């Protein structure tokens, strides 16, 4: 079981058009090493029956919980791990083929 939050870019505030871009590209187009938290909206907060971030990715792509109000989890989304037995708490950027821990 993991307690998480999911953040997705609000395209109305995405002036640099970084939605669905990799972490490297996002930093480049935002001209900063830190992701701009102001363009993100929280779309989920709760506990999920997952062991790791890979499981989180599967759940929020294939089996959206009823209370989930976001689009399928994708590149440029951020997952905050609040509690987990297997994953260090923190913020993780969903990048191509992996999650990268970031400051957020």
C-alpha cells in the first residue's frame, strides 16, 4: 500500500508548452533546473494498493480509481510518495520509461 498524490500540468497555465515533455526538455524550455510547480494541479490524493511507482503507473493508466480526476498518467506528471514500504518519500517526475526524483 502506498499513500500518494498526483500532479498534472494545467495546459491553461503551461506557457512553455511542456506538457508531455521529458524532464530534460521541461527544464530546457522553462530555463530552470527546478520544475515550475505553479503550472501543476493536484488530481489525486489517497492510498493505492501498489508496491512501487511502476504499479502506480499501471493503475493510473489502466484502472483509474473512481475519485481520480486526471488523465492517464504520462510523461511530465509528478507523483508525490507520502508513505511507502518500498519507495523513498518525495516527488517523482514521470519521464520516458522511468521516474526521476526531483525537487518540486
